[in-house]
């Protein structure tokens, strides 16, 4: 009975090894006995594609160096052979039940190989080492499994340049070349490897993904819509977002891959291009709105700390000055180099939120509700819809975070818990600030607090600086998406100075373009934020997931009806709120 379970575990391990190796071998070749063989004079023809297209496997000996790499192909062949045929074709060394080797020992055949005793000694020495800190691979298959995988959208720099996870960004993975080891070189996608992040780590990563600069726009959004309407709108947006996240995860469960990969698998390359274009557009909108927010906060800061007779420079000049910092940061190839800046932004966002809670609660407890607070504001309520959608800006990191988890089956419940928490945080910030300041609520909410307070001035300045240096993190995905569309996969700035400077010019141009957009929208930041949320974010969060689910996953009638309803609601919300926002902006 014990020998049977041991043999079963060995077969499972052989199948796992074969699956890892198969990612790196050219398709259409095998070491099985029934493979198509050729005579010596036509043993290798690099232009022969008819046999590959026929679906019949060819003998790996047809490849150049077939004898040398034969054993690699045999790894897959052994996994497919039945036990009776493996006795002669590929002998399997069975361990005696009487003289059983230690559980962590290598096989006797490996010990007899050159260097076998040394490998056995090293294997025992590293038994107590932490594999996370010492990722030592025990064999060729383990090496491919550890270093040949990458999770999320593939936005890495080509030819050994720096790597990035979009998105996605939060899910770290080692990434090296994953093209076939043998045969003709083709462009290949990275295979997703099993994640290692725990539930607690993923919980805080999700919180960071959703809580960004958008939360600071909510008080003005509550002023535009009224405290009751805005609260109900925020709750409705959260529920609808949860539904669409679930639809996207169901598509991921069936097809795998990133957001763009799902579009390619279900709707073809055009849908993938549309999805990536929407991601790039939304990120550019986030960057531009952040630049306006920084400029207005710095304007209020300098207005508070400089003498009364001194007039600080205007918002447009503040936006232009940000390019001195943003352009050099945008040229950084490795997004991990921007990690400390993003962490600094998160810390000051937390400090700002704690101060807002404490101040608002103390004022409300002593003065009560502001007399100008309305339940519903019929004049500008449409701006609230776009601003609420803008606030839930974390959809780009949903799939990468799930890929990074050691137990991805727990992701759905974790996502719903995080959505409940952030909805409570968003509603409390928006409602408390509007209840405290009423119609005097400003878009840069920190400016509402006592400007004579040194603590408020410090938070204002440091918060602005943290967001400033964290802005390139938001611009990076848009930059890489556009670079991938303009440059070939093999075009690398490391191997070509001309290509590197072309990319530098592109990144500089995109940064300047964001500044120009920010200057154009600086006069009405709340309308600009609503426009980005309505036009750029609604398709990503509501329309695309429902369409992907309807086309590729939904089977029952009610499932398809639900998808259609979500698409129609999303489309109507996008068109209506976009048109109303633009018309109100033009009138203003």
C-alpha cells in the first residue's frame, strides 16, 4: 500500500516536472517512441512547417544537437508512458521499503552521477535554510519553475532591462527569459507561477490599491451631490464594482492571464488594444488630476506661510514647475526604484486621513451639523457619479494581486472584505468633511483646515511632495503600454542608444502632455475628476468585464441578462455623466 502511494506521488512529480519543462521546449517535438522520424539527409529543415501544422509530434532528434538535449525531452516522455512500458524504455529506480532513503535525499542514480555526493551534501546542508531568502534550485526543472515565470501584464523592459509588474506592480516575481531553449526563437508570453503572498499581505496590498489620491476629492463630490445622494451613490458604485470584479475573476478562472490577455483570448487582439488603451488613458487622467491637486495644495501652503504682501505664483506655474521633478523620475526604467516614493505617499495619505477624522469629529461634536448641508443638490449631482467611480481606482491591480497569493481561492472573500472597509472609509471622509464645512468645502480639502496651524501646513506640504514623487508610479503603466505599441519586442535601449533616446523622448513628451492637460483642467478640478471617472474609468470597471463575461463565460439566460444590464447601465452612465460634465464645464 505504501509502495502504491509512493509510486503515485512519483508520477505526480514527474507530471509536474514535465509541465514545467514543456514551457521552454519548442512545440511539435518529443522523445516518445511514436514520434515521426526522418532520414539523416533531411534530419533538420528549419523551414519545414507542414509537419508542425499537421499536429503530429516529430522526433526531437531532428533538431540540431538532438543527442545532447535528448534527456530534456525524455522528461516529458517519461510522464506520458504507462508503467509497463517505462520498465524498458525509461527504467524507474524503485526504492526498497527495507532500506529507504531519507525523505529529502536525492536518488541513488543521481548520487552515482559525477558530483552526486557533493549535491547530496549540499541538499542536506540547505535543509534548514529559508527558501524565500535563499532561492536555491535543486535541479534543472526547479530552476525553470522558479526563474521562468511572471504573473500579471507583461510590461517588462526587453533584453535584460528592468522589469515591472503592472500591474498590476504589487505582485513581485523573479523574471528571466521564458522563450524555448531550442528551435526557432519566437516572442513568448511569460507563464504565471504560483504566488507566495499570504492573506494578510494581500489584504494590505488591496487597501493600498484602492486608497489613493481620489479619496481627497470625495468631500467636494459630497458637496456637489448632497450628503444623502452622495452616500447612496458611493454605496451603489461599490456594489456594482464588486459585481464587475467578480465577473472579471470568473473570466480569469476560465482563461487565465492579465486583463489584456482576457481581452485577446475572448475578443481578439483589437479588444486587447482597446483595454490597454483605456488603462493608459485612465492612468494619464490620474496623473493629470494629481498634478492639479499638488499645485493647488502648494498654492494654499505658500499663501499661508508667506507674508501677506507677497503673492505666490499661480496654479499653472506650479504645474509647470513639477516637470523639474517628474521628467527625471519618468526616465527611470525600474519601477522598484520608485517604491520608497510610493510608500512615502501612502504614509502621508494615512496621516492626512487620521487628522481629517479627528478634526471633523471634534468640530461636529461642538458645533453640530453645518447649516448649509443638503440631502440632495439638483444642480451638480452628476459630478458626484464620476468622482465616486474615480475613487475606486484599483481595478488594474485586482488580477496581479490574485496571482501573487499563495491561496488565490481566498481572494474573493478578501476582496469583498476590503471593499466593505474602503467604502466605509470613503463615505466617512466625504460625509464628515461636508457635514463640517458645508458649501464651503473645497476640492483641495486640506485647505479647509486652519491655515495658521503649523501641523496643517506641514501635512499640506509633505502630502503634496509625497504625491509628487509618487506620480511616476501611476504614469509608468501608460508609458510602457505606449512603448510596447510603438517599439518592437526586441527593441531595447540597452543594446541601442538610438532606441534608448527615442524612449526617453517619448517619456518626456508624455509627462509634458500630462502637465498640459492639467493646466487645461486646473480651473475646475472637480469637473476634471468627474470627466476622467465617467469617460475613462467606467469602461474599465463596468463595460469591459461584463462584455468579457457575456462573450466568454456566461452560459445561462439569467447570467447573460445580468451582463447585458450591467453593460447598458455602464454605457448610459458613461455617456450621460460625460455629456453633462462637459456641458457644465463649458457653461462655467
